[in-house]
C-alpha cells in the first residue's frame, strides 16, 4: 500500500459539484485532491438546465468561461403552457432577481470542462480512481483503487460528491430520506429539431398528470423531458421506446411540428423523480455535497438542492478560514458537528406534502392565468 498523503481537502466525485468546489478551494490556496471514478463521463439524461439563479451562482464562482467553453447555450425566454395553451412568455433577464437567463449544456461536456478547470487551478485530479473506503475523523481518510493498487490519503475535510446513489454515504451511516410517490422523469436528446434555440418550453397537463420540458442545446439539439407518474405507465428505456416517447409528446399540440424530423442522439432512459435528501450533512470531518446531499427534480423545483448546497457551502467557508491553523471541530459530539453556525434546515424541508402543495399551487396559478388571458383575448 502506498504511503498516506495529506491534503487540506479531499473530494470524492469529480462531477459538477465536486469539481466546482475543487476549483474554488485550489484557487484559494488549499491543497486539494479530487477523485473521479469514471475515466470518461457519460450521458446520464439529466442535469442540463441551469436556472437563472444558478447561472448567477456559476458566474460568481468564476465558472463563466467554463460554461462558454463547454458550449453552454443562453436561453432568454421561457414559454409556459397549460396543456397545449401557452399561458406566459417570460423574459428571464428582465424578470428574474439575478437578471440572468437560463443556461443549457450537454452534461458530460460540462463535467469535463469544470474538472479540467479544477486541475488548472491546482487541484490534484485522479481519473479512474474509485473510492472504496472513507473513514471519519480528524483527519478523515479515503482509500481508492488505482490500476489494481490501493492508494490512500488523509484530509482535514473530506467531501463526498459521488451522486445520488452514493455507496460511501450509505457506508458512513448517513440517513437518507425519500419521498414515496411514483413520479418518474424520462429524457433523451433529439437532433434536427426546429425549435427556437433561445427559448425553454415547459408544459403542464393536470388532466393526465404529466409535464414536458424542451431545453435547446444549440445546433438543433434539444434535451426533451417527460415527467409522469410511474404507477400509470411503464418506464421508457432504449431505442424501442423512442416512437412511444415521441407519441406521448403530442398533447403539447406543437410537438409534431417541431419533432417531425427528429433523430435520437444519445440514450432514452427514465429515472425516479422523487426527492432524496439527508438532514445532517456532516460527520466528524466528512461532508456531503451535490446530489449526494440532496437530489431534487421537476416539478418541485430545486429548493431541496439549494438548501443543502447552501448549508455545506457555508460550513466549508467557515472551515476554509482555518486552513493553516486547525480543522473544524465541535465542542459537542453531535452528528451535526461543524454545521451549527449554519443554523437548522428550513422548517418543512424534505416534506413530500410541502412539495405536492407547491406543485398544486403552480397548477392553480397557471389555470388562473389561462382563464384571465383567454378573457382578454391573449395572443401567444
């Protein structure tokens, strides 16, 4: 076994969350180790729409150039529909608090670019390095496999950011909570789609309990999502289900016009739409980040993710000011050690009822807007 190596910060998972953190901390002078299991990133059919506040966050982290280099597309407009009827055309830079557009991108390309940015900033990046063991403590320790050999390192803070199904999170005993509904989200990229490339389209159909999203990625490529209840229809997967997927877009009323010449560019797959989260994100030198901390998908928005990411961000900032002195330690031995300065999670956080009520409010608001604009002779 190789000699142990010492770092200020070690991160397991070189996706967008882990690489962004590595980049920022390396630029601040920390000695950073970043482990990524995948030799090459693959299309995982999600995570390709950055909402307006997320765009502002990315730029504040100095990731604007990485977005551009990865081919990110800025969408000024967001069209909302109730069934086939358009209810709103929103100018995002003009109407959002951050004055920023939505950004879309091809997820594997963005992962690759931000990881390269982290390495350029000074982080030590290891690809094909699958972490096999993490232990809490001061320092925390991580073991990983590298070409058949076991390597290990220790760090003053170890962050796990290896995705929503993290085996390391489970091995450390973090309690994962999950909604119990059957919501599913199917997605695929289509080419040769004549959709306006400056507009995000979002459809809600309460009559069938479905939602559809179209996110242009440039050059006539569109990431297409279909959200539905899994207890009402089977999952979409593989080439044999593409024709059925396209047929199920027809209730939008305009899908046949835009997708008549569409060709697939990547896999068709379905994933769970139920939220998952961890209330206590820190254990004695180990913190969770990104989807490992909380995973949240439409139609509930990204509130779950933003709350968890925010709490970890503040904890890490507090820790980072102590580089060169001592690691963060709590006077108490609670599992939430090091997080106390951030305060508790918001009331109702993680509540399934809360998200369903929020979605219902959106539906009722859309209905009201539709009724009002119809009476006024609204033109799309």
